[in-house]
């Protein structure tokens, strides 16, 4: 079974979001501000990609 582009975007977006949360948590634990910032940025990218997948789904893509 092949995934629709909308489902791929939603899945990849959620993966980036979770990865970003992990990076941010590690950054907080180690007091590494750069890693915290990377984590927050990755979460933002993930949320945007997931939202793009939701929009595609509305238009049946």
C-alpha cells in the first residue's frame, strides 16, 4: 500500500516535531542553548509540514 503525499507530509512532520522535542529536552538537560534552539526550530518545521499534509488532504492530494 502506498501512502498519499498528504499522509507522507503528516507523518514526516510528526517525526520532525518529536525529534525536535527530544533535542530541546537534551539541550535543556545539558544547558546547551544551541541544541535547544535547534530543537525548537525542528518542531516548527515539523508543525508546518504536518499542516501542509492536512491542507493537501482537504484537496485530496
